[in-house]
C-alpha cells in the first residue's frame, strides 16, 4: 500500500468517526460519509458508494442503539414495530435506488431540511419534554408509517435519514430529543440492515475501505451516544440545528455548483 492509499484510508477513517458521532447524537452521518467516499473513491460506481456507506454505518448505529437502550430504556413497543416496517421500506428503497439518479433527490432533501430546521429553530420548546400526540394503536400506526416512509428514503439514498427520524419523532409524535434519538437509532439500524440485504449479495461493498470506516464509525457511534445521554435533550437540540444547517449549506452548494 503506497502513502497516498494509506492517507486516503486515514481520511476516510476520520470521516467514519465523525459520521458515527453525528449519527449517534442527531443522525445524518451519511452526509459526511458519502461525500468522503465520493472523494476517496472517485472511480467507484454509485451502488458501491451507497453499499460501502451502509456497511460502515451499520456498525455505528448498532453500537449507538445498544448504548441508548442500556441508558435510556426506550419503549420497545413503539421502537420495534417502527424498525420492522422501516427494514421493509429500506429494502424497497434500495431496489429503487439501484435504478435512479441520486441527484434527483437533492432538491427534495434541501426543502425538507429547510422546513425541519426552521420548525426546530422557531419552536425552542419542542423536544424538551415528551408530550405524545397520540396513544395506543394510533401512536403505533403513526410510528410505523413514519418508519416505512423514511426507510424507503434511506434505502434509495440515505443522507439525513437519522435527522429526519429524530425530527419526525419530536415534531410529529411529541417525543423529547433524547428519547427520540434512542428510538431513531434502533430504526436507523433496521434501515441500514434492510439496504445491506440488497447491496451485500450484489458484491457492491468495497471491503478494504468498508472495514476501516466501520471500525471508525463504531467508535464514533459509541462516543456520540454516551455524549448525547450525558448531555441530554437541550444539547441534542443544539447539535441538531447545527447539523441541519450544515446539511443545507452542503446540499445547497452542490445544487448551485459551488463544489
């Protein structure tokens, strides 16, 4: 392995750690990892980039999910049905994603991020306390519908999935940020596994890069989850706003041709 290859792997490993940390706190690590993979593997096919991203991400989300569960104890009666349909949605999305240009999604993602960021910024009390809008069967149905829709998106493209899950659980369903992050990680783990169900058998994963990024993502996910649990919902809200703003700049710049 020459110096350039080693340097590239180290930078991709750093991107994997940062993505794992961000993903564990508020979601959206894919918007760090995918651009890094596009830069580090300029000759890779889109399916290889998406598959390698998912392979790395699943280790971080698994670690974060376990850490959140042990420390926050989210209600699995909501989290597991939501994760189950999200898994199915991600398989469907991955099958779609193999045949459509990813650039077509960017305008939609940008609009969603602007709405999400503005809502969170203009409502400072949202996500501080859990005040559920529905209970019983209606609550579970809303969670499952949310999981399926975002699961399809994650399988097809992915960047920002964790942030959209957190926002849906906070803004739509009424959870506090900390509990929303815990449930979002369990669901995001399911969507990553769903996408890999499609990508892995096709041999799309670049293992030499994926293994390095997976280890870094795992470490980042562990550190990020512990940070979020210890700092609480207010900290997560601040990080959420910063990350969403960075995503808006990143995707907006892409659409305008700045990079």
